[in-house]
C-alpha cells in the first residue's frame, strides 16, 4: 500500500510535501521522512478544460489540499461535488502519461 | 566602480502568428531593427545574449545565441543563450547589464524570441507546464492556466476581485494595442461581449475555471531586441539614451502550494524593492509600467506587490480608470501580454523596448505624455522567479 | 423520362418550420444576426464558400467541398429537407451552418463554416442549428460528426454527445455522435443565446449580405 510521504524538519518542525533535502523555513539540512496521513482538506481547486498532451481526462479537476500537520499538496481531485473545505484522502493511482510512459502518483478522493 | 548602463537602440518584430518566418528569421528581424535604431555597426558589438525558452523543443535549435551571432555576422562576439522560462528576456537583459556595468563588455545586443504557433496548443501547454514543480505539479497534469485559475479563485475570495475586473483589464489592454503596430491582437472587445451578456458564456469560454479565454494571453510568435552600452560610450551613438537605473531579481517556492500565502507574490515584492533601491526611486515616481499579464489577474496582483497599490485594492483602481492610457498610472500601454502577445522568450525584452519608446517620446498614439520613469516586471514560472526593472530618461 | 425525373428529384417531405431570426453580441461588441437562408440565396452562399475549396489548413477545404455539394444539391432539388442558417454582421456573411431532416424525428447535422474567425461564430451557429432542429422542427435526436477534431472535442463535452457505434453518419460513414432532445435541454442554457425579435432595421441590414474573403484564406487566425 503506497503511503503519501513528506519530510519534517528536525530543527523547526515544519512539514513539507513533496520530499526535499532542506527546510524552506530555517534552511536546516536535518530533515526526516514522515507519513502525511489519510486526512486533508481542500483549500482551492479548478476544473481544467485546456488539458495538455498526456492528460486523458476532460475536465481535469485539480486542487490544493492541506494536511493536519500543515503540509500542502497539489493534485487531481476525484469527487462528485467539489467544495472548498471538504475532507479528502490521498489514493495511489494513474495520473497521466509522459511520452509513452504511464505515470502514477497520489490523487485525492472522498474518504 | 560599476559603470552606468544605457539603452541606445531598440526594436521588435511584428508579433502574431508568423508563418512567414522561422525563429532565426524573427530574431534577425528584431535585431536588425535595434541595431539600425542604435545606428551601430556589427563590429562594435562585443557580445550578444539571446533569450528563448523553447527554441530547442520547438525549433530543434539549442545554440540559439551562437546561431544568431553567425547569422548577423557579429562573429567573433561572445554569445550566450539565456533560459529562465517566461523571465528569460528579463534575465538576458540583467546578464547583459552586469557585463557592461562590470566593464567586461562595452556594447551588447540582447534579443529575445520565440516561435510557438506552428505546433498544437496542447503540445505548447505541456511544454510550458515543464516550468512547474516536476513531481508536485507537472506530474499531476497541472498547467500554468490551472495554477493561475487556483490563484484567481483564492484572490477573488480574499480580496473581492470579480471576473468583471479581469474583463476590464483585458478590454483596456486590447484598446491600447490598437495603437501598437507591433501588437499581436488588433481587436476591440467589449464588456457586453466578454462578460455581461449571456452569450459571453460562448464568447469567453472557460479555460480552467474561473479563468476564461479573454482573461489569459494568446500564444505568439515574435522577437524583441535592445542594444546597451555604458553611459559614457553612449554619447558616440545616441542623443536619447534611456538608463537602466535599477534591476532586481528574486525567487520564491517552486510549487505554488508551498507558499505561506499563495496570493502574495513575494518574488515580485522583493525584486521590485531591489530595483527601486538600486534606482534610488519609488513606485510613486513611476509614470508608466509594463507588467506581465500572462493572466489578467497577474496585472492586478503584480501592480500591488510591486508597490503601486495596496494589496487587495488594485481592482478598484482598474475600475476607476487609474491604469488606463489617460489615467494616473498607465499600465501596459503596449497592450501587455494580453494583446501585444507573449512569445515567451521575447516578452521581458519587449517590455523594455516599450518603456524605451515611451521614455523617448516615440510611442506614437499610445504615448504617455511626459514619461520620465518606467517600471517593468517579468514574471517567470508561476511567480517563482521574477525580475523588475526601473528605467529613466537620459543617462 | 418523367418517371426517372420523379425518382431523381427530391424536395421537402416533412413540414418546413421557419427559424425565427435572432441577434446576439460577439466578444468584439459586434451584433450578429442569425437567420435562415433561403434556397434562392444558395448561389450567393456558394460564392462565399468557394474560395475555401483551396483552404490551406484544418480541413476547411473538405468541409467547404462537402457543404458546397449539399447547398448546390438543395438548390437543384437533389437533397431532401435541407436547411441553412446564416450569420450576418454589419451586412457581411460571417458564417453558415446546414443540416437536413432525415425524417420528422431525426435530424442530420451537416456542416459549420466560420468565414470570420476568432469570435466563437462557429459555436453560436452550431448551437442555433440544434435549437432549430429540436425546438422548431421537432427532432427527437440529431446525428453529429466532424471532419476536424478542432472544436469537436469541446462540443462533445459541452453538448453531452453520446457515441453511437451502431450508426454511420451519412458524411462518409464516419462515427456518429447523437444529441438527444434531453441533452439539448440539459445544455441549452450554456450554449444557446440570442435575443428575439431582431429590431427591424438590423434585420433588414442582414437580408442582402456582402461576401467577404474568409479569414483562413488571408492567413489570418489569431
């Protein structure tokens, strides 16, 4: 089971997604991997009609979500009625193709 | 002691769908114009900087600066291609400035260009999306319009900006471009047609809601060029030099979601502050501005974060006509990216070309009278790499 | 001789219902009158689209060739139950659409030509012919296809077109999509626009249209 992972700064405690090697807040290089968990809420979203090559869904619903620990992520939203503030959970699945390769990652659905 | 740097020549190609020329043809068109304007021979050019984001992907040519040096017979001048997404033009001007200011080179040609209309829109959209965060945004299928759309939604919620304000900015820019012979789009649009009548739903369709067709810039072919030299050297060539008085550049998080408050364009704030400090100037001294309205919401947001209006109030200034050609602070007299067009690598240079014309009094029917100081903002990525410039008349 | 002529010649065999003209505003603020074109106007329509037979791109040449045949066929009584709606701005013909009623329940959507581009003229005219078919001609469903993917992918979503693999569209046997009466009404509010009645002077101006050079022949597409 794929779990959505971020990193946490050992110095100041800020959590980031996606993983990075340094802390944006305090520039520390002491970061450790953490699970982001199953619960996040929708901060904002859009329905994209002008899809790029490699995306096969129209419209593509994209959003910014925020986890309890403050980390945010951008991703595809799969829900019947999209509403700001709604609860979502990350799921692993196909996102798009790049060239001929199918690309997998985390998207967000209703819990 | 760094030398003062001035612009002694400028020019641009006609922007639009240019099936008549390839990328090199457009770069030559603009460069020839600026070299002629500077009244300068090829032997006096020590270096060239060429800004183009997608010359490799779309024209199969990566050694764009080397190629232009050859094509214009400027050999053996030094040559560099500069790539910084939509801020490539600004970065090229900055690098050229630094070279002249330091004394490394005396007289430098800067030309930015892009050829993008010959491929399918979905392909260009995908290539432009590569400037986003590779794993956090690009992999998800995010595109610049989708990021701009989410930014717009947050902005509307936070500050009360409405789609009508975006429409007003677009209408103003289209109107300004009617007086710009180089602009891509020469077409008046009305509030009725793109916003208030029910048929606006089809006239101005959703690209990525709440972003609609007329709230984003077109895809354009074109090139723009300037020639710069030291203030002292300039007297040999020009009696109407325009000084690059201030330059600032700043970066912000690559992924938009990473920003504390995504509606604040930190890189615009910081780069603008740096440019004003260097120029020993202030926003209220600016007579004319060229902002980067790849999406009309950005003209509003940049005008605030650059220091011209308080955060969250620029849309009211737009309503009152403050930013119109005859207003207190004309913004985008050229038509901006919306109507002048946006050949990605050319834009940063084109903004400076427009300011140069304005400060010289050469802007024809779109002249801002008495313009002495100008400001431009060249916005890379979705605000993660921004350059600001302050230009002054004279040296 | 009379027998053969009878078989070859076709005319209307379902009741003709006129399309009430309407006027709508384009992005540029220009007013476009959408009105039915008469059989008598066909020679003018042919003149307007003839240059497109040499169009350099985007299937315009094929669309023009087929539309030319359809309109000429209507004029010469060799096509049954055909309608054409014209878009007129400032006395100039800026676009046209055509379709024909296969029978009283089924409409075949034929073509859409935007002579002037960059103003959603095609989208408005396409919607108008579906409006005519469903609301005035009483069609229960409309078969739609396209030569060019450009624009069609949008229409598929915006009109909730349903794929019908069992049906070949009469245009070269291409895949047919169907616009049902139900989906027409579901999507109408976002697609069908315009004001009626058209003011007298505006309507009169649209009656004798001027022919202009199609944008695509001037190399103009924004």
